[in-house]
């Protein structure tokens, strides 16, 4: 049986010498890989220039007895989606313009859809919309800069 399994795997796994294309896999997250997904949501889908994040509003995010969620958590999740859409290890938020269209409450699940308007420029605009079921509750435009080195490796002074 073990011999049969290895033969089957050999047929499924391509021989790396047959492939010369070393382009990075756009479905593998390269940015914000150590982020706490309990605070910003879970990456649900990623492809070149696009990302979807599912964000669950938890008790730690509540600001009052009615269960209102602090807008900073919503913004952080949208920012995470924008950075994931760019998907470069040295991508960093530079500018944003956000509109909070409706509040979020405890246990709400917000779906953030991010789409990069450019995929090759150093400064890239990403549009992000957040939906609670089918209702848009958040929209933003993020300007994300892709640096040659990590931002904390730059000497700014």
C-alpha cells in the first residue's frame, strides 16, 4: 500500500525541473504574516491584487453595554485586507480615507473585499468595502507604498 501511495503522489507532484516559471504564488500571504487574526479577521481569499477578510466582532472590541464595536478594529481589519491585496512583505499604509456607513455590534461578521487599482507601481491605491451580510457598512481608499526594504530598516534621520 505504501508503494502505491508514493507512486500516486509522484504522478500528482510536478517535477520541479519541468517548470522554469519562478513567479511567486499570489495565493500565499507574504504581508502581515504574524498579525493576530483574532483582532483583524481571517484571510478568506487572496489572489493577485485582491483579498477577502472575514472579521468577527468579539467581546474584546466592545465599547458599551449595547455591544457597539470600536471603529478602530473595523479600520484595522480593512487595512489588513488592503495590505493582503498588495501582498508584498514591505507594503505599508501611507494614506487612507474611510467612511463608516453603519455601526457594527458584538458577534457581527464583516466581510472586507479589497481590490488594488494598480499592481506594479510603488504607490498603489486599494479600494476596500466592508459588508455585513449584503449591506455595505464601510468603504475606504488606501494608498499603500511598497518599499525596497522593511520600513524599520530605513534610516530616516
